[in-house]
C-alpha cells in the first residue's frame, strides 16, 4: 500500500489481476450474454457507414458492396434498413449496458464487502504502520477504478478491436488503392500514440499519489479539528495543505500539457489522414473509378477506424491502471489476518486469573526501542491490581498485550495457567473489557452504544447496565432518553458521560477481566466521583487491572505494581510500598500529596 512506481504490465501481474474475474464468475451467464450484446452492437455499428454512404449515393444504380448483401432498389429501402439497424443498435446497447452494470455492481459489492471484512480483521500491527487516510483513499480509489474498468473500459476495448479489424477489412473491400493510401498515415500515429500515452500515464499516476497525500492531510486535520483550533494552528494547517494542493496542481498541469500535446498530435494526424483520403478519393471518383456512395462510406469507415486507433493508447492506460488497482487490492487482501475471528465466545468456564513473567516487548514499528524490558506480576481471580508509573512507562502497552493486540518478544503471559497463545484470540478478548481514557462513541443512539458490549441484549439488560453505571440520571435528562443520537452527528456527551456509557457497555459484557486504562484521569472531581462509584460496582468480585496515574484511586488495590521504563521496580500493597525507604512509589506518593 506504499507509494509505488507505475507498474508496467508484467505477465505475473497480469495473471494476478485476472483473478479479479473470480468475482465475476458467479454471474458468468449474465456476463457472457452482455458480451454477446456488446459484440452484436459493435457489429451493427459497423453497418452505418456502408448504409449512410449508400443513402447519400442516391437512386442511381450503384456499385456499393452493400448491394451484394441486400437487394436494394431505392433510397426508401436504404433509409428503412438504416432505421432498422439503428433500432437494433439501440436495443443491443441498452441490454449491454444494463447487463454489464448488473454484473459489475454485484462484483464490486462483493469486492467491497471482502475488502472491508478483511481490513477489520487485520492485526493492530497493520494499523499502526498504515495511515488511515491513505487506506481510505486507496480503497475507494482502487475500487472505483475497477468499477470503471468493468463498466466501460472492457466494452470500449471490444468495440475498438472490432472497429479496427472489421473497419480495415471493409475498407479493403471498398477500395484497395484508397485503403493503402490511408494506412500510410496510420502506423506513424500509432507509434507516436504509444510513446506519448506511456509518458502521460506516468504523470497521471503521480497526480493520483499527490492527491492521496492531500487527502491524508484533510483527514488528519478534520479528525483533530479541536486541537487545530485550540492551538490556532489554522494558518499552519492551511499552509501545509496549500503546499500539497500546489503539488497536485503542478503535477496535474504537467500532465495536462502533455495530454494537450497528445490530443493536438492525434487531431493533426487524424485530420491529415482524412484530408489525404478525401483528396485521393475525389480524384478516384472524378476519374470514374468509384461512385459517390463508395467514397462517402469509405470516408466514414476511415473516421471510425482512425478514431479507434487513436483511442488504443487510452484504453491501454486504463487497463494498466486497473491492473495497478487490482494489485493494490490483492496486496491488502493478502495481508495475513490476525487469526480466525468468527463467532463470539462466551467466557463461562474461565476464572480470569493471569500473569506476566519476564515479558519483554517492543513495537513492531520501532523494534530498536524496548518498551517493556522485564515485567512480571500475577493477578489472582477476583483481585484488583493496579499499575502505576510515569507516562510512557509502558502501562497501556501491558493492557494491549493482555488483549493480544501484539505478540510479545520474550517471556510469557498466562491466562488461567495457560500460555496466552494456547487460547484463541477470540476467547481471550471475550473474557475482557477495556475502559480506556478516551472513549469513542459510535454514531448511533445511546442505547446502541451500550448494547455494543453485548449485541442482541434486551432493553431491560441495557437499562440495568446503565443504572449500575450511574448513567441513568443523565440519560433520562435528555428528551429522547436512550434514543438520543450521539457521535459525530449527534449530541456531544461530556467526558464523564461518555465514560459512564463505556462502563455500562462493559457491565453488559460482564467480562472476567476488567482493564481500566486511566479511566478517570481526564475527569473533574465531580464526574470522577460518579464514575468511580460506577467502577467500584463494576469491579466487585471481578479480576481487575487498574492503570492509574493518580494514586488516590488505587489505594485499596490488592496489589500495586510500580513500572518504570518498562521494568517492574516495586510491587505490594499501598502500605507495604510506603514502607520502602526512598521507594519510587513513596516518592510519587509524597509528590502527589503535596500538590
Ligand atoms: N503503537 C505504538 N507504536 C510504537 N510505539 C509505541 C506505540 N504505543 C506506544 N508506544 C511507545 O511505547 C512507550 C510506552 O507507551 P505506553 O504503554 O502507552 O505508556 P503509558 O501508558 O505508560 O503512558 C512509549 O514510549 C510510546 O512512545
Ligand atoms: Mg497509557
């Protein structure tokens, strides 16, 4: 998913790209029928120049090859035949477009579903090494590129091939001499078109990349719009965006210049060829070798053929783009998954005790920086264990490891006496609930947000959870109660309110192990008391890991683990730790008491 140099069509890449047709396979019959209509409409299309030439030629006895196929006596018959051909063409085109759209939309929908399904199952490591904005724009751009290919490029390809092959054969049929004259100018055009086209595709790919960069900036700014505003960094962000917007413009303009030059060249070549053909054709007609109808048909066929040849480079570019998009998609689809995450597990039989022994870990994105170096501690069933330490000490990392967002480098984590890797990821996560510091609510109602902890939970269950979470009062305070919309398009809940929704969600899940990652540290005293009360209820009789910055909240913990730079320095109860002379905890405690 990184920026790549424009891909040329290699055999392997082409083969891989063909696999995209797997998605079309289920609709093979429709697709084939669509192809048949496409063939029919392309062939019908090729009769127009002949018939129109014959029509223009008038009633005089004609030498047009059309007369060898149809027994035509006057222009009325020709006109009728032409209208018939148009009607057929109209019908064929409709059927072709309808069938292709039907197949394409179905195939694209399953590609979308597969991609999304795969994406959400990728491990955390993947998400920490890819920017969300980039993923977003790549997926939507790549998929619409494919849509374009199936919908139109394929049809154009078939039609242009037929036009070129049929057209040139028919031209020979009408006049060998005139065809040779016309063909003299074609190879020059084709050669130029090929080289021009290649160059222009390179530029348009570059524009695409610059555009993706600019989208990343917009995404990031909008997601963090509060910070942008609070730091009055609008000018900074604007300047940052202006730079990429200018880059997009420059690259696009460079592309436009060359596209313009390309268009001029094709037009000159094409019209040059047409003038040449008309001039030569009129000479042939004047000397009586061909009739007006043949000349007319010939010119029209030449225009058709010339146009199609001019479009070959364009089609080639589109096919190349489609192959690039398919590769991007397959790159994503072939990213290894976390582990099968299928049905939801109950956590019925597990006790919920766990332990870390001599765990060492560094994030895959920064393997040279050890985050945890030697972490050992044990949490028995029903115990409350707190982890304290300065920010950056590695506290949240411990929570992530317990949830198996990442794999450890050394040591062992056990759950219920079993190595964590012997349990399925799904089972491990089903046992746990995490209440983080920053709660993100999903767009939807408060009811749905609480229900998220246990999909399918009844109204009664959700309300009971809200009550226990101390959330009932404020929810009832909204005119729409549980049906109040929250999230991006709904009302904004305060930090404490969001926290209590999250706690209700965790209560509903009824986990064996509860992980609180600084769950109250961003709250004011008033809110903290509400939330703390709710947490006490939630922790009762449950194995809990409490990550805290403020020591006041953990005084009653069964054990306190003091973490410093990824190493466990001390552990014991509040009273025990205070007895350690010059201990880390004691120092922290004195500091916080003083403030
Ligand atoms: N996803 C990540 N990728 C790389 N480094 C990370 C990641 N998350 C945290 N870190 C680093 O790991 C260290 C510990 O972080 P963290 O566990 O969040 O600390 P704490 O929760 O104690 O404040 C920090 O130096 C932080 O920069
Ligand atoms: Mg943290």
